[in-house]
């Protein structure tokens, strides 16, 4: 029953965001974010603890304001994601292209012909980042977490496929995700992967905002085993649009170099998150210990 309610809620949000005028939909989602902030549920409380690490000198009032902006940013992500349609791809690409930086790093990596891995944190609108990327390459492969219930997973998968993505399930597919992605990379393809939160408990320990967490080894592993370029990407919101930075490639010295490459990704992510903390949508526990922030 809970799964059916969750699916119904997402579908209702999807339908509402699409049929309402943009300003109306944005206003309602912002109202929902403010309501969630006032209720201070587990996700909001965790966001506060996470942001306290990012801005350790912030006082209580400043942190309250940052959390409120963070929840509004997260609501904006969902509103924009729900409104995305296949016909929006060209317009989104042009809008992001005007403010994005580091395209030369992407173009140089693509020209090498060994495949490209874009590693992103959960910041800004990663869906719009992928849509922007579709304007630079024929196909973009993305891994989608196997959500429950299955009907919800299928809804997200169909939405991304309609936009033009090659969707790879994180589990339960016809082959292991790494095998599928490696094939794409060896064919010169582009892969987008989240890299700031490990979902397996087998990730690489890294230092991140003066604490230890684990980040997924997948991006560096694929780079080490396929020869693909590994590019960190920062994404954030601006007042009227979206910001993006494609960073220079992170060097991966074979399989033995995976821990160092993963730490290098963490360092790049930390700098971008510190510059735009309200756009880091991390409402889950990340650090191995939170003793100082309980």
C-alpha cells in the first residue's frame, strides 16, 4: 500500500507540474519546500547536519536560512524534472550552453575516442545537465537506481528514455551495469554517473569536508579498465537558469590508482559544493560518523 501511495504522489506531482503554468508550478513546489522545512522531518534534519559540515562557521540562523534555500532548490529540481519533455532538449541545451564552462574539456575528451565518464554530485539539476550533454553527443548512458515499487522505477525510466538517454538499471538488468557501461565507453560513448554517495557500502573511503565518507569506485574503475576520460562536473542553479562546469580530466593510474582518483573527484566536488551549498541535495546520511554534528 505504501508503494502505491508513493507512486501516486509522484505521478500527481508529474501531472500537476506539466499542466500548470511554469510560475504556478514553481510557486506550489516552493510552498511545499517551505512546509517541509518547517516540519523538520528526518530528511531536512539530515540536510542540516550535512550542510553544517560544508559551512562549519555558520551560526544557527545562517544555517536555518541555508537549509530553507536548500529545500527550495531541491523542490526546484523536482519541478523542472517533472516538466521536462523531449521537445525541450534543444532549448535547454542552448540555455545551459550560454553559462556553462569547460566545454573544451569535454570536446577534447570526446576527440580522443576512448569514451568519456562524467562524474557528478547530487547538485542543481543533474537531469538538465544530461539534457545539455545530449546537444554535444549522440547518446548519453545513465544509471538509474532500481526504485521500489517497480512501477515508480518504470515511470522514471520511461521519462528519461523519452528524453533520449540510454538508461541502465542499477540492478536487475540483463547484464551488470559495469559491463553495459564498459561496452558503451569502448565504443566511444559518454556515460554520466553520480559519484558523491556510495549505495553499496563497498565504496572508497575519502576525506570530504573534514570527515570520512565512502564514494563509489565505479567512475574511476571504468576509467581504469576502459581508458575512458574521467571528467568531474559541477552543476548548480542560478536565479534565472543553470550553471555548469566541466572540469579537466582526473588521471587514473590503473586499477591501483582508483583510491587516489576517487579522492581527487571528492576534492573537486567539495570545492563546487562549498561555492553553492544550497544546491547540494544530500538529504541522506553521508559521513561515517556524525558525532560532532548530532
